[in-house]
C-alpha cells in the first residue's frame, strides 16, 4: 500500500500555517494517521460545491472559511475519512495516480470538481532491506515546513483519496511512487483551475525539499 501512513505534527509549523491562511487552523496531532482515519483537508468554496459538502454531513464538517493571502479565494476546511470503497472493489482505495485520475471513471468527477489539499508534516514508506526485513522511513520537508498533499473529495460519502505521482530521484530509492504535493504558492491554482490547466502541478517536489530518515 503506497503512502499508507501520514504524520500530522505541527509543533513549530503552526505559525506558518496560520500566516499562510490568515486564520488559525485546528488540525489534530496524529503521528500515525491510517486509512479510514479522519483527516483534515482544505478545499475550495463555491456555490456548486459547498452546499454538497454541508448536505453530506448535517452536523457540518465545515470548520472555517479562509483566504489564501497570495490570491484571495475562499477556502473551506473540513474533516473527512481517508479512503473509498467502490462497489466493484474488495478493499479500500486510499490513493489514485495523479497522471490518470482525470480519465478514470472512479476518480474523474471528484478530480474535476472537488480537489483538496491535506496539510501534513511527513509521510512514511517501508523498504525491503537485508535479511528480508522492512525498514520504515520518514519523509518530511528539508526545512521543517508543512507539506500540502493533493487529494480529491467525495462529499456525499465524506471521504477522500490522496494522489500519487512518479517519484523524484530521492524518493525513487524507496518506492516507485510518491505523494503529489502542491507548493503553497500554487494552492489556489490547484483548487480552482480547470483540469486542463493542472498539468504543470503534476510533478514531484524537488529533491532538495525532501528529507529522509529512519523511523
């Protein structure tokens, strides 16, 4: 299972997030966030999508409406569950390939209408090493900054799927895929642009941005 663990630890990063979104974000610490767990994500707010989010959860998953300082656009913070289980699948699907999600029936509508980002501090992968033992590795921002993992939302089910892409050279040593991350300066473009304009964002983070350590 690719990228099946995410870390939500924002000690030392909270001010960066608050400054970026201009309001305090409430993200619960979770050092081992797993599929089906609740995850905080940020998505666009617009007439055709925000009612569906609220209607999907009468208790209201909407936490706040915020503005990105670089390009004022309304955003909404919600809590959702990581993973979907289509009727044809025998197991939970937690991620989709970013390069092809727009063309796959299971993901196309969500990719077109309800993309999101998941602020996180790290993700984990396991690699087979000597004596067939698997070693766990932690991947984080080299400058200890928040990472913004790309995803797509299914509001009616209150669920989401994360997106993956081909890895950069650093991450390729550990896995054949890596999560798709959106630079903070491109968040509004990722959430609001038409699908036809997203290709420049479907690239891995530069190698120098990633720090890898044994976990």
